[in-house]
């Protein structure tokens, strides 16, 4: 399932710009959420992966550390989720509508309920795949 969100790239306190983003969730990788950013004017896609639990936790407070940090807040008078991404080349701050994230998470729960993620994984196949690569 893919869920498109109208995200804002925060450039400064007074300046932000639209940046389309899609959140993707698949039962075959039940712990992960894929965030695909589509920079305007560039043909490519920038992808980040983080846990579904971290996204849910961020709606209630702070979550993450290192390259991915998230927290809830207010932006332009509305409830938002801030996502700070810090790749080696710099960092960006995204302002995401909290209601959109809540709707996305609700849909993921209908695909794989929280606590049932391990039942979606074939651990033997995953281990064989890891061992084949070494």
C-alpha cells in the first residue's frame, strides 16, 4: 500500500516549500515503512526506511536518534509531525500532516496488526539469504 502525503520541506523558520512524499507499507516487511521523497525538478526519488513503531511513537512525542529523528508539534496552526533526516551530505527537516500519518498507520494496522509482525516473516528464508551473501 502506498499513501501520498503533502509534505513541506522546511528551509528556515519563515520559508518552506512543498515536497511530495509517499509512505509505503508491505506485509512482507512488516516492521518497516518506506518513505519516498520526490524532489521537485529532479527526476529521481530519495528513499528512507524507518520502523512503523517509531512513526507511531513520534505522534505522541519524540522518537528516533542518529540519522532519523521525529517529533510532534504545531506548524502554521495545525498538528504536524516533524521528521529530521541527516544523511552524510547534510540534513533536511520535513513537516508532515499528523492526520495523514495517523490515517496511514490505521491502514497499516489493517494489513498487519501491531504485535503480529513476526508471523509475517519467514525467518529461515531470511537467515538463508543472509548466509548466502557472506
